[in-house]
């Protein structure tokens, strides 16, 4: 199931939160509303941790991780690093990365098996991502965009890419990642998927402006609704059917 949430007045929740199968990070908010949404949905399964990076709240755009590890930029302080190591499970390796493109959430997108990275990341960063997160790393652009973390989102069960990605590119990416992909949007037509959507294998959170049609597509491709089709064509027709019924609901 996908849950709508906002950070103060912002729908770009992917900027202020990061979600994996092993933990969830949220930026420090003036009220506890944002944190409590994640806590109520996730706390029974994984730790939900308040965090900052370099004193800033946008933890979703500056970090990248999966159930094995978490990478933070070199601007993160020793105190922040210690807090993350103390708060996260012992099995999660937390490591600082010396990378000039320091908004790691914008330049890397990964699940527990594969990572796509910006074509210009350093070779050393590529090696650290592979070692700490335990993934295969591919330099890639998505829909003509080099910021793969901003314009693509995938879990171990499915993924969503920039709406202008060609069918050929979607098929190529899908075979590379070994998960079904669909082109889509969040927050009423925004193509910045990394900003408006965070997801793991059993839950997703989207910005408050996300329409019921967009949520229907998200729940189907990430197999969150429990009724997604088996693969390929069945998945696509299921998505179309749900979109149609959502549109009818909105128009009636």
C-alpha cells in the first residue's frame, strides 16, 4: 500500500526521507507528524531514525543505501556518522564517501542487487558502492537524464522511470535490473520520481499531491496491492485496468 505524506508544506518527501528493506531515515522536522507516519507504518519491522547530514534535513538526497549498507557524503560529521551507526542494525555498514558529486541520492539509485550511477562518478566511488552495498554497478542515464537517482526508482520487485523514457530503453533497463519497469509520475505529473516517492519491498510513501491514478500504477508495479499480475503483459494490463477504474472513480 502507498501512503500519502508531506514534509511541512513540501510534497518532495524523497528529499527528506530514505527507505530501504532494513531501515528508514527521516529528516528532523519542527513537528513529529512526518516521523510518526513512518513510525506507524514501519516501526514493527525496521528502525525509523531521525537524522541529519552536514546539519541539514535533506537526508533522502544526500544518502544512498540498501539493507546491507548506507553511504553518506564527506560533508557528514563524525557525530552524525556515530549516531547513524548506533541507531541502525549491526548488519548495516555505514560509510563516508569522498565524491565531488555529493548529493548521493541524486546520482545513485539501487536495490539489494543492482545500482545505477551517474556516468561521471569517480571510479573509487563505484568500487565503494559495490563493496558496501553488495551490488552490481552500472553507469547509466534514464530518459536522457544523468541524475538517475532523481528520475528513477526501483525496489527488488519493480521500478518506475522518467515518463519520457523510450520503450526500448525501458526494456533494456528492465533486463539489466531484472525487475519489471513502467514509465510514470508522482505528485500530479512530476517526473522527479526520487523527490516524490520512496519505496521498499512492502511499502511506499508518496507526496500529498499524488493522484489516485498515480498511486494505482505505483502499487501495481511495486506489487504492493497484493493483486499485481505475474509478469510482463499481465502486469501492464493490470495497471491499465486499475488506471481506467481510478479515472472513472474520479470522473463520476
